[in-house]
C-alpha cells in the first residue's frame, strides 16, 4: 500500500467539507495534489480549465449557483496571478471560495523561477485569510480554518502548499480523519436578528409612510414571500439590483424591474416618487439612481453590519438575515396599504413594459439585440440557470428577460469583468447536470474566454443527463466596450476580427445556429433549446442600437447621456412628468 501523503490528506479535507469538485490548471507545483484527486476517483472531481482566470470564475460561479464553497487550484507565479480576477469577483460579490496554490521554490529566495510573493499577492483579495502550510501536522487545521473563514466572511481565502509538503508522507500518529465542523458551506454560521428596539423603530417608520419603495439585492434570496407580503401590506413598489433580479417573480404588477444604468424607467421613477426606502440585502453601486439624500427616510437590512450606510445614508439600520428580519417586521407593521401609491407604481410598470416591447420590435440592421432577449423571455425553461456576461448584453438581460420563479441567474455584478459567463455556465451545469443552462454574452466576451472554455463543454457534455447548455453570442462586431452605437471607426474597427462562433461549435461536435434575420430569432431559440447537445446561438445584431440608460428620476441630470436620441428624451421626460403629477395626487 502506497504511503499516505499530504496531498492525500488535502483530498480528505476537501471531501470532509463536501466539496464536489475543484477547478484549476495542472502544473508541476500542484501536480501531487492533482494526482491525489485523480486517485480519489472523482470524489472530489478535478475539472481542468483552459486558463486559471476561468478556473477561478468557475469556482466563484459554483459558489454563486450552489451557495456552497468553491475551490480552485493554481501554481505559483503567473498561474497565481491569473486567479486574481475570479477571486476579486468572489470578494466583491461576497461569495466563499478557497484557493489552493502550489509553490516549488528551490533556489534562493527572491531569485527563483516564477517566484512571486504569494502572501503579498493575495493579501488584498484574500485579506481574511492567507496562510502557508509548513508541516503535515498543520494541514488539516489549516484547511479547516480556510473553509470556516470563507463561509463565515463570505469571501475568498488562500492556502499555499509547497510541493515538498504535498509529497511528504503523513506520520502514522496523524489521525486518518481529524474532526471538522461541518457547517453548511457558504451559509451564515449563526442566525442573526436585529434588536427589538431597531425593529420597532423600522416598523413605526414604515407604518407612518405613504409611498414606500423596496430595493432588493442578492441578500434577499430566500425571502421572496416575506418581501411580497410586506409590499402588499404597505402598498409598496419593488425594484431590484442586478444581483437581486432573480429574487422575486418579475411578473408581479408592482415589480418595476432592475434599478440603475442598465435598468428600467419604471424603477427610476419609483425611486423618484417614494418618501420611504427599504433596502434589503443590497450593496448596489448605482447610487445615482437612488433618491437624493435627505429626500426620503431609509431603512437598511443587511447581515453584514459593515455595509449598513456604506452606499447611502440610513435612518434605521437592521443587522440581520433578510428572511428572519422581514418576518419580524411583518409582525409589527399594520396592514394599511396605500392603494393610490400602488396604482401609480403599477401604471408606471405597465407603461415601461409597453415601451420595452416597442423597443424590442424596432427595426435594426440586421437584428435588434433587444428582440433576441425578448424572444427568449417567453421560452426560458421553468428550471435551470442563466449566466450573464458584461457588456451590452447586460442591458438587454436586465430589461427584457423576465426570469421565472426558481430560475437561478448570476453575473459578475460588482467587479464587472468581461469573460465570466461561460465559466459560470460550466460550473452551474456541473453542479446540476439534469437542468438546462443558458449563457448570455457578447462576441468580445466569447473571444476572450468563451472560445476556449467551449472546449471544456465539449469534453464533459456526454456525462450530463440534460445535455442542454445554450450559449447566446450577440455578434455585433463591436469589441470596443463602448456599445450603444459608439462603435469605433476607421483603422481600429478594421483590426477587429470576426469569428464564426456557430461554426466553431460545430467543429467541436456541438450544435451551432447563426441568425441574421428577425423572423428567424424565435425559431432559432426553439431549435437550440430542443437540441440533443450543447449549442451556440450566434445572433448577428446591430451595434448602433442605443443602450438608452434611464435618467435618474427627479435628479436634474438631463443631458448627461449625450448619446440618447431626442425622441427617447421627450418620451421619458413626459413619463416622469406624469409620474410627478400622480405622486402629487397621492400626497
């Protein structure tokens, strides 16, 4: 029987923490651990990525789509550097990830090949926990502490294991399986509730308000019933952050949609008309779209007290989990809905939805990108996951894709890094191989990471009970990052190569469909959603379609968005004026 090594011990600790898979790129400094994972027979499984950045995105995507702790592997030097983007995504979106980095430095310190000071490199992104393993006896407790810290702080942590330590034989006196606190990975370690006095103050404020707006972030996951019940009790309108978009049923008549630059006119108007704002689990950075400070009274619910008041002034802070805190509020708030205010909100929602449908139906050359997402909205499977990249596709997703209740959707919300969607989709599909997954991205993101990671999809898809992983590529031949008709011209544009994305999929043995006519968009979605293998839907869309960011309501910022057309300005100003008149009637 082969000697038990520290690498085997690491695999045991991963199994103890119920880690189903680790993502990474093999390399000599981490090779003993990869070999130990191979010997483990898939428990946990090692998933090779094409690049360390996508491995880290996969680990973060796993944490986002499952609520568990993601794990990624890398080696020293440039391999470790490449992890940073995905780890910063985890840090800024508050997701637990453990990075295990192998190091093999045999020369003098400061002069070895590929040597980078890993403690300093990871010192910011993994500021809660960065540790080196030195002896076999340290490893179990070191890994347990990394996992507990990641779970408790909802952030990435890092463990560095020298190669010489990975191959070291574990002493006989070291237990085969040391004890571990098997707290549910990724969940808070304790129930957190606000003080009664704070709950009473919040209830009094809400009960005395006439026009309540509720902004829901990702921290509202699992509290949809309480949010809707409180909104009905107050006659409130609801908006969400981008990260909070999947929390509530978007078909609710008082759901105004996503707030912010990528969001809806109705959400901006809700913020402009309210007199009281309830923030639920949101750290949304688009504060320009919130009411002007001092114009409303504000309550904020967050499980992390450090975030209370970090983005916006708060009158009543409530440190606690969203579900329990809202349940406690419901027991204190009287059932006196303001029907007039609710009517104003629902009228604004109706007007926005009609405007969105008109925008999607507008002619474009060759295809309106809004139409592509609008057609998907009626076809989204009732179960499954949606992964969204950064770029113009984010605008169309936020406004035109109404998510059915229960469908998980995630994006690189706070960091805003291009190239995350396909790694996310891989992680989501591996976590639930019996459910469909849809990835939404532009051609720039597809060229950055998607083309390579489609190889990973081609390698694994035959293992999936439901083979559907659909990758939408909005091909507008615009990789400038500007979007909305601000496409570069001249020599810069000529240097941007086009790629046959659907053809690349077919070359890999997958399904590929390319559409360049509006009447073919719906049938193309039907085709790829019924395919017997993963698919790429390449939609050739018009780069000149304006992004049309809504103007922050009542903030006197007209004229800032110079790329908007005059008709859009007149229409939205008319709607804002109508909203203001209706609000005055309510008052």
